[in-house]
C-alpha cells in the first residue's frame, strides 16, 4: 500500500506543479474584494497579487511560467470584467476553457484518438503507436469518457452560476472544481488506467518498443 501511495505521489508531481497557487489565489481575491468594494479595486488587487507572486518566484529563482501565465490570465479576465462593468465576466475565460475541453475530449473520442492518450504521450514522451494498440487503447478511451463527463458537469455549473451573476459562487466553484478535482481525477484515472491495462493483457511500453512477444508482463507503472 505504501509503495502504491508513493507511486501515485510521484506520478502527480509529473503532471502537477506546486506553483498552482499562482493561478488560484488572484481569482479568489477578486471575488472577495468585489463583494466589499468596487470592481476596479478588485481588478487592481487581483493583478497586483499576480504580479507579487511573479516577483516572489523571481526572487527565489523559481520557474516563472506559472506566475507569468497566471498574471496574463488575471489581466485578461480583469480587463473583460472592468470594461464590461460586469464582475461575473471575469470568469468568462474559464467558461470558454471548459467548453473547449468538452469539445476536445468529444472530438478525440469521435476520431479514435482519446485525449487521455495524447496527454500521456505529451507528458511522458512514450511511443504514440503503443497507445493505439487494441490491447491498450480501450483504457485511454474509457478514461477520456470520464474526463468528458467531468468537463461537461463543470461547464454546466459554470454556465448556471454565470447566468445568476454570483461572483463568489463562481470563484469557489472554479477553485474547487479546479485543482482539488484535478488531483482527485488524476489519481482515479491513474488507478483505473493501470487496472484496465492489466486486464487488457497488453504489453508495457518497453515490451512494445522491443517487439517482445507474449507472454507480456504488461504496464505495471505509469499511465
């Protein structure tokens, strides 16, 4: 059990960085401040926080990609909210992102190139042909279906709350359905994926690359 927990922890570190606060904190600050003060104040403070996080990363000589990405996102979202004079519009980019993820997952399933396989390939650099094997591909298709359902649920909630114009609920919904659900989803995807690959009785990536014939040990780690 300890080995499995350690394995999952290492896998999560591969796809999630501890710098995600750069993307999470400014939107929450925006929602909280907007509830007490004017939209302009909320926008300025959210941008200022994103900028301070970037300076903090720079001072500690940490990678700036998360801070810069967070700053650009906050400036863009704040601009939309401020110039439209509608605080709820701050979350329009996130709603659009959710919609694009729903579309991407659906299209990948229709085309027979499941998103989970493409994501794994980009993250790990494994041979793409391995993912398309008949004794491997179903695992990634099924995980992609789960992702599609989650993205669709999140999009539906975001649209409902956006129409209500409740900025605080939008902030908490985007936060809770962001990093926490992403971590939970990745853990479940990993556990299910490894179990499914084992049941499909296909080769591991290494066995596939070496052209090894059955019997195969199969993929025991990594999905």
